[in-house]
C-alpha cells in the first residue's frame, strides 16, 4: 500500500503525524536525530526513519517506495534539507533532468510544504532583529552579562567564535546526544548547557532568565508552536533585550488545514479535522494566588485560555488569551467559536476560574452541565474536569479558630436567601456569604428588627487579600458598614431556639381575627396527604388565615407556596402570619379561583380549603395546567361531601376508560377519603368534658394524564 512521506523536525510535523494516525492514514516520518525518533509517538500506521539524507538518497527512497506525496514539515531555518527534498522531487517527477535510464519509473509525486503558523501581532519591548546569525553574534560582543541562547545547537560555532561571548552563554538545547556533542565541541561547559524539551511556559522562561541572571535573550522567530511569544513575554517581565535572528521568508507552502485538505484529495480518505479541548473548572479560593492548591496553580500555568470573572483573571497570564466569561451562555458559544477557528491538530487547554470552592455555592455546576451537554451531543470536542478550591467559610473559620461542621452555611452572594431570619433564629452558628456593603447593612437591619440584637457578627472582609480585615460587630454596627467588597460572616446567636423535629404549629400561634382557620389536627393530616417534595409549587386555595401556607412553606425553603384568597381581611391576616414566621417562600395572590391562577407558575400540589361553590371549575383548571399533580380538599358540609363523591366517581371511571376521554373528564387515581372527628377537653368546674369539633372530610387524590 502506498504511503505518505513526512520530513518532520517541527512540532507541526509531529502533530500532523498524530493527526493522520488518528485518521487511519499510513505514513512514514523521517527525522534527522535520534531525539526526533524518541519524541515521535509509536503507532502501527507510522514508520519512523532516523537519519540525515542527501538529495540522491531521498531520490532513491521516493522511487523505491513510490510514495503518494512528500510533505516537507522541516524547520523554517533548515534550508538545506528543504532544497534537497525539492531537488529530489524534480528528478523523480522529471527523469530526463537527472539522466535516469529509460527503465526508471516516471512518477508524479506532489510536494507539500507545511508552513509554520505565525502571529504577526507579536511584539516586545527592547527587541532587536538581525538578518543573519553572524550579525547577531557580532552584536553580542558589545553586550554585557549572561546570554541565553535558544536558537538550537547547529549555529553554535558562530556564537562561540568570540571567547568572551562563549564564556557568558547559556545554551538551551534538546536533550539528545547530537545536540550535547555539538555543545562540547564548541567548548560549552556542562554548567552552561540547559538540555530541556519544550514547550516552555512564560513562567518557565522567566524562571530560567532569573535563575541564571540572563541579561540578553537570543531566539529565532520560531512561530506560535515554537514558543516565540512565551519568550518575548518572559523577557518583557524581566526587563531584558531580545535579539531575534530573522526568519527566512517562505515563498510557498500550505497551512496545516490546507495540508489536511490536500491529503484528503490525494488519499481519498477523510482526515480527522476536529480540534480538542481539555477544560478544567477550577476553584481558586478567595482570590489571592497564595491560596491556590498546587493542582489548580499548575493548571493555570499550563492554560492556553483562561476564562472567569474579571477580578479573578487579573493575576494570571495564559499562553493564548483570557476573557471575562463566567456564565454558561457566554462560555459555550465562545468555546464553540474557538473550536471552529483552531488548527485541526491543536489541543487547547482551557481553565475556567471560579471564586472559592467549585462545589460550594459556585456557578461551576451550571457551567459543567452546559459543557457536558455539548460534549455528549458531539458539538464540542473536549474533556472536562473540576478542581476544588478553598472556600471563604473554611478560611474564616481557620482565622478565628472556629469549627464549621456544626454550623449552618448559606449564601446571599448575588441572590436573596429564603427565610434567612428564621434560619438564624434556629442556629447558634450561621456562616453567611455576602456580596458587599449593601448585604451587610440588610443583615444588620434584619437582626435588629427581628429581636436578635444580641447576636454577634464576625465579618471577614476581602479575605486572603492584603487589605483583609476581620471585625466583631453588633447588628447595629453592621447596618453602618460602608467598605465595598466581598464579605463572609459568622453570626453567633446566644439565644438560638432549635427547631422541632416534627412539623406542626399550635393554633394559638397564628394571628386569626374573624377569619375561619383549618384547625391544627386537620391541618397536619391534610399536609401529610399532600405528599410534598422538594421544589414543589403549592397552591393554597381559599387560604383564609394562611395556616396551611405557613405549615407547608416551613417544611422546606425549596417550596414555593401561593396563598390564594379573595377576602381583603383574610389577605391581611396571611401577610401578618407570613411576616411573623419569617417565611419568604409564601407568595400572596389576592383574587378568586380559578381566575387568580392566571399569572402563577404551574402547580405540582394544591390544597383546596374553600372553593366558593366553584369546585368543579377550580379542579378543571388545575387539571388543564398540570394533569399529573396532587390534590387535597377539605369539606365540612354534606353538600360538599356529595360533590366530592360525584367528582371522584367520574374521575376514576375516566381513568379506567381506554382511548379518548370525553371533554371535561379528569383522570383521577390513588384516592383517599377520610373523615376526622376531633374532640377537645374543656374544664367545667372540677371536671374536664370533651367538646366536639365539626367533623371534617379530607379527600386526597392524584390527577393522571394517562
């Protein structure tokens, strides 16, 4: 089977080989040194040839193996090998020029020159350009201090011609025997040789410059993959000049994507074109680089792209670019666009920064879910993982010598927390994440207005930063805070009242007035029959004093309870009871059902304590809104009980019927019909006599769509 021949020697050449191997295209890679052979990845479709070849040897090889095409991916400065490849192909494709015998095969082997990608926008302070190596070496004689030479080992002779330059040179070369031998031949001492393989980050380059007290950096304009921009940035940080040896201008050639298109045409086989991304969602703690975990620090240093809130990006410089994106609707489109524009062989390392701990009141999860969805659908070619950080709660607890495993922890950073007052009343220790001075003022006001003036607030301001402050404040002092910035607080309540394990409030705790109220025993049974769950949306229809709404909302902050009531006096009582019990997840809707449902979210549960004679209309509208919800109804009159029975009978018959149901028919299942008679003891003289309450019928069932 005919193969492709790639003359490698650059990062692009190695990446092209990997790309073709993944696409199932067999090829031979020719590298000049044993080091090039070492770094080439083993693959059953890849043959590696090691050694330098002259023009005649290349010609004979192409004629013998009859390659489909020859790809020149050698270094831009390796002009001799490029000339040899071109000359060999001229002879192969035009035998008369080389004096070949008539029995030699006549071939037509395409020559494809892979050009190195460049960034024309690159610049640096104190940058000096030279056309030739000799000019650069001459200029170095006029400098002082140590020199870092990153141009490779082949031109060492020119730089070592001057003894005073040679004594100041530190040479960074590949860790191969050929490179090391050339260094030794030119009299470079072992302590002057930095045998290392790139790529090198800006931070790595900077560390070398500082470690060896480098006063001048010498490089070639080696393009994006050659780490040119990273060298310039490091030199800029250290404040030293950069001597750049001019790059030969390539008159012809193909970009990486164009090469892949040509290979597809020649081989008749698709090349895997998709780029790849390694995405890390990283918690960086409070914001100071000193608080990064080692794993997060390494991820940031290795990042091509950094994303996150503007304040989180200030301290870091990625290899490619950074953008102030931290929400999924910003990040996903950006990464999709980058994927489209990236070179086909590239693997971009993307790090998305989140303050604090990635799993603790963080936007990390929503971004992770959005990315995972795109990856699963095949629209985004990437792998994604999460790295945790240090939360401000654990940091504050450590600063003040306090534990947090026995504390409640909440956040109002960027949102309104539900039922905050009630939570603080029930906990002796509450850690709270806040956005700024406004939240601190509101916290002080809430504590003062709700009888918790004796609480102590330990406020951590801009934790981990140089301007960090930790203050012990009263609620009144909190309301006067002016400094803007992030706050984390510990609220210590010396008079905390622990919450009862069983739900249920006595009737006497409610503000009642003259409005009828569902009594506590009936209330508790009815709520049990509702079978509430987290995130439920509950309609309390005919709410009265709001006792059902209060009991339900107090079960979980995740519930949203809509108290629907048409009487003005009752609406006022509901509002008073809501404020008394500190329940922010109750929403009052004044109006008559079912018209009052108009602007409300779709319910999952409904309690009907009063229907105003419109029970069938109410149930029909509820069924239309959600044919899979749970219903509980109360009745005290025989007329309403009879209506219950009729509705249940029709609904159960409709549920059993196959096919289409008649218009207006509700499917009903899981019916429970309970009659409760409650008697209370009352004292008459020396005796306690039972006084009967009205019997109450409790009807519970579930709608079913099918």
